[in-house]
């Protein structure tokens, strides 16, 4: 059998690693090559225990490096490129935007240039099947009011350095299709949750803090609303977009699961109570507490915090047959249980650095520019 080779950038990160696992399980005709810089949010721990069938390769490299990208393309000659690599934490982008422009904008450009050269070298049959799929976010659309939904036609209106960098990358991908005929696809998704998520993000942060009896920080009044999609559903949608999506199109994937941040935190507490009751947690007992909800703490909101996101995924359902397979409460309980069952993963990630400290206020409040090295954001 001739394997197709899919280059997955950022494959050691949260969504990327889940996509690698889904691909290897569902597509026996595909060899996956992961290109990842292994910054703070990417870890080889996320790629442990993959099937050893000669269908997986790991390359450490930076998508913003012309040489790293060129050498990877030359060595593996991919049939498809899936770009998951990104700096993705809004708070970090407020403190240190430079790394977001470097990775999300310049890195996407370097991949597109290499893909354009690869595409030009192919014969007609291989050109017909080559794809460049860029994974983006619903945050590029800005903030919704109490009603309505984002669709693929919603104008871009990003409100953070992170979302602006992703919006810029999306538009460059679009331009490479329109200008050079590169067969591209762009996907935008709502908030993901599930296994292997770095603990600076809401759900794993709350799980780990609760287990240790630490405060559960909730921005503002806790009323900011997000549409949540289980990472397995998102990865299934990306696979369908790659296999059946129309070249040049954009597809939005949502979970039809709008929840406020406060509702999510309380649901996490309730899931923990069922698995590992707070009254049996020594870290809570030392504080005279017997329930995880008692750890809730409201903190100053982040600058420019979008109030609500929600996705209308009807185009993906119509064109790709996409529907999320998991209900939020059930998948959240499965996610919480996964973190409790994987102490080895949690400990290994924390040994690499505990990233749970509050960010996203210092630069905004002091008005100080980021240092030229950009290291503060990594």
C-alpha cells in the first residue's frame, strides 16, 4: 500500500495531538508527519503510545523558519498539509503579542510558500488531491450580542492580538488560493475541550486547581458565553473537510453547546464531586471547605474580553455531513475523568513548567511595549 503523507504542524499540541490519534485510528492509508517546535504548550507526552506501524514521524522544527519548513517538505513530500501550529492563549497575546505574529502570521506564510512550491512540482493527478488545510478559531469574528451566530460569511472583527493574528493568517490562506490557485481550506471552530489540553486553558486549569484546593478564578461576572465543542468532534470535522470539502471554502465547526464561564466552572465542580468528592479532599479540608464550588473566585476581567461566541455549523452539516456526536455534560464528565485518570500526564506537564498564573493584565495596565525578543510570551 502506498501511504499518503499528511504533514501536521503543531501536532504535539492539544487539538493537533488529538487529530494525529484520530487520523492514525481512522485512516490506515495515511502516514502522519508532525512538525512541532515544542514550545510550552506542545509536548511529546501528548504523542506517547502511538501505534508503531511506520505511519508516524516526529520532526522538531519551527514553522516560522524558512529552513525548517523547506527541509521538512523536501524530506517528506507531503500530499496534504494541516496547520494546527499556533500561539493560542488570549491572555499571553496581551502580555506578549510578538510571538503570535511570528508564529501565526509568518509561520502560516512560510508553510504556504513551501506548499506552493510543492504544488507546482506535482503532476496533474497529484495536484487534484493535494490540500492545504488551515485550522482557525471563531475568535476572528469578534463578539456577538445576546442573539445570533457566527457563520462563514460573518465579517472579521478580531479584538485581541491572538485573534487578529489568526484573522491575518486566514486571509493570507485565502489569498494564496485566489492568487496562486493553491487548493486551500480554512476551518474555524468554537472552544475545544478534551484530553491533552494544556492547563492554562479554562477546563484543565479548573480541574487541577480544584484538586489542589486552589482558587477557581472566574473573569468578571462569569457571564462570558462560549460555544463548546468536544475535541473528538472537531477532529472528525477536520477529517471530513479534508476528505470532502470544496477547495477554497471555509467551514465552521461548533458544538451547539453554549455555556457561560460560570456554568462551565460549576459543571466541572459537579463532575469532580461525583468522581472524587470534595469532602474527601484533604486540600479542601485544610481550609475548612467540603465542596469544590466553595473555591470559586471572581477576578478582574481581561481587557477586551469578548462577551459571547456561538457558531452556526449548518454549512458543515450540509456540505460535509458534520454533526457533533457528544453532549456537553457527558463529554465534560469524560474529560474531567481523563485528567483524574492520567496523573502521569499531569505530573509530566507540570514538570515542564506550571503555567497557571494569571496573565493578560500587566502590559495592558502599564501600557508597556513588549521586549523585542518576545520571550515573555513563551
